[in-house]
C-alpha cells in the first residue's frame, strides 16, 4: 500500500506541486464536515466504493457532497446490475483504505486497475482552475488541487473512467 508521502511523490511526478493539505478532525460523512465547519472552498465530493454483485465488478462513484446516489440513473450510465456497498475488507483489499477514507487517491493501490471510476458531471463542467477537494487516503486531512490537475491524475491511472453526461 502506498504511503501518503508516496501519493505526494506521484503528484509531483505528474507536475502537480501547488496543492494544499488542510488538517482537521476525523470526518466520516458530509454531516461531519458541516458539524465541524470543515467545508473547503471549491468543489467537495463524497466517494463510494460499489460492487456489482453478479459481475463482481467494482466502481468508485465520485459524487458532489450534497448529491444522493441514484442507483437507477447510474445503472443506465454504467450498466451495473444489482449492487451493494463494498465491505470494509473489500475496500482495504482493493484500495488499501478504511471506511470514511474512500478517495480517488486510493486507486494508486488498485494494482489490477479493475475499479471503474464514475465521475460526477460537476467535475467535467467545472472551470479548469476550480478547486477540487478529496481526502489524501485518510479522513483527518483534505487535499485540494485544481480541476485540470485532478483530471490529469485520473487519466494517469489505468482504470476505466465513465464521465457522467
């Protein structure tokens, strides 16, 4: 499993060096963010690791923090069947993460590149320099990059990406 230091080294390899990291109390949900007054400037997201039970396929769904996961809608754009949230053991096995710390940066631990990334339209519609916030694989900090940098990171992975229309 990659360390946080290795995550920052990967960002540096990609030419992403002007990010910021803000430390804060552990945040497990959007409600925790609001209760602890930890809403960051820019776009804030929640990340869900979903498993298609029949196909045995995993998806990380990146959703704007205030949005609900609409199974029927996402089934249309992903083709998934009957789904469930990944169990904590699966989350650790596939991404090296614990519940409450799910982040697209955990995909660096997905050596099989078999997790499909589903990206909220808010990211593709954002300006290139819009700030994007995610945990750096732990829920006691938030890593902020610009949208074009986050897209560069995603595209550097060998995982399939579905951009929400």
